[in-house]
């Protein structure tokens, strides 16, 4: 796969393939070209707000439109939590936080923590950006998770990308 800088870094795919057994269930927030790669070897659930990105792979898609929220002192816009609640599997080995896009923001995951499991591996993509770094720090502290940051350089668009792996202690 040719990386454009929008999908998970190649190092993230390698980490997943080395640490998450094939056939395991994965939940991703935000889908894209990388979903095709993941759905080849994993049972993938993709939460997506943009209809243009639905059904690009053999993933089970959960269409969750973007809605405003005000909860626990947090306000913003994020995926419709009712749609997520209805579609998530009970068990999964990995949660990938790679959506919604930064133009919408990902802080809604903090307001709606009860929707997800925190006893599995978690990848927070784009932690080279301040908002995503704050999310990874918050989840690491609040859920008592170990964190490992991995940086990767994308030569074709000359950017440094970082993702953070959170793991149970």
C-alpha cells in the first residue's frame, strides 16, 4: 500500500500485525484505505461519519453522524453515541482512535468513555498534534494504561507522524 499520510503509519500496521493475533476483533474510529488492510486479517468494526468512506472494505461499518454534545463539562461535536452503542461488538482486542478528522475533533471520546472497553490495546493516531496528545495522556492516566509513542517520517509529503499505543498494565 502506498501511504499518503492520512492512513495509519506503516509502523502502526506492523505493530498490529505483530501484537494482535489474526482473527481478533478490532474497533476503529474513522475508516479509510487502511481499513482494507486490517479487514483482510481481522474482524473489523469501523465507526464512520462520512458516507463516502462507508463500505470500502469488508469491515462491519457503523454509520454514526456527527452531533453536538454537552456532557460531564465537555462540549463539542462527535460521533452519534447512540449509533455507536447499538453497533459495537462486546469483545475486541484493539481500539484505534483515528477519527473523526481534526476539523471535527476527537475529544468526544473523553465524554463518552463508557461506550468503550479500556482493558485492551488502544492506538491513538496523530499524537504529534496537541489535541490527540492530550487525549492519549488523559486516557493513559485515567485508565492506568502504559503508553508507548512511535514516530514515523513520511518522505512523500515530508511530515513526521506519531501514534501512541496504550496498553493495560
